[in-house]
């Protein structure tokens, strides 16, 4: 019987390469398996995307909160100014009322007209 090398010299070389490549291929497969264990799955990526969306939402909320605080400060200033103007107007109005009350008091102190003026004859 002839050996593999005698019939097909390449077969013997192929067997030798196969024996040499086996440990390397196994090492590569183990390395790929280890990488696969450490790699993020689609579920992990979805969770990370959800977390990122929540962080972005929180950041937007902080920006919105700052904008709302500015709006609130503007409105507070506007309301304060409006109340100050209203207070001034009411103070002027009260002064007018005091003058009217003084006039009424003065008119009440005047002696009443007791007799009607006689009608003029022509």
C-alpha cells in the first residue's frame, strides 16, 4: 500500500497544514467567542439608547427650566410694575375722594337757605 504522499503529495501537505491550523482555528474561535461574550447585544444597545434618550430629555428639561425661570422673572417684574402703577392710580383717586369729602363737609357746614327768593315781577 502506498502512503498518501506517494499518490497525492498535496494530501500529505494538506494533512500537515490541517494539523497545524487546528489549534490556530480553535484559538480564533475561542477568541471570537470571548469577544462575543463581551460584545454588546442588541438589547444592551437598546437599553443604552433609552438611557441616552432619558439623559437628553433631562438636559432638555434643564434648558426648559432655565427658560421658564427667565419667563417667570420677566412676568414677576411686569406684575410688580403693574401693581406699582395701580397703587399710584389708587393713591391719586383717594386724594380726589378726600377733596370731594372736604367739599361735602364744607357744604354741610354752610347755613341753609331758609327763604326762597321771591319771584321777580315784570
